[in-house]
């Protein structure tokens, strides 16, 4: 097995790992109880799966055709920067729209930060 075949194999293995993480994120979306935990599963594991897949595609074409794809590299950077930020903004909008936490949630630490703690002499924000 020469270097090109090894590189192609590593690229294909990364694509396979990306596919597995994509399936894991789907299970997270189905099984988790509320929008906050579902978004966590969607953004974290889906971002990882897309990054693994695009890295595998980049390596595969690099070793197979000796072709450096700037589009794939830009796709990796774009997904790495935008997916977590988009997930954060969606969750922030859901929280500010008073979407209820799951019943199994123990504590809402953000409530005191946003609305002020009345017991500590903080002011209630309206």
C-alpha cells in the first residue's frame, strides 16, 4: 500500500466517521426532551459530522487527484464558525420567548442573570 492509497483510505475513514456522527445527532434530536438539549445535540454532533466529512473529502481528493480544493476548505471554516453561533442564537431566542425547560431540568441559572435575583436585592427586569 503506497502513500496515495493510505491517504485515500484515511479520507474514506473520515467520511465514514462523519456519517456515524450524523446518525448519532439524529438520535439526539429524537431522544432528548426539550428544545435546548436538542439544539445542543444538533449543533455539536452535526458540526463534527460535517467537519469530518469535509475533511475526508479534502484528503481523498488531495491524495487521489493531487487537487487542493479551496471550496472545501472554505466550507470547513464556514461550518466551523456559523453552526455553533446559529445554534446559540436559536436557543437564546427560544429562552427569551419563554420556551419551557424540560421537567427533568434541575436549575435555570440564566434566569437570575437576566431577570435579577429579588432575594439578593436585585431589580426585576421587565
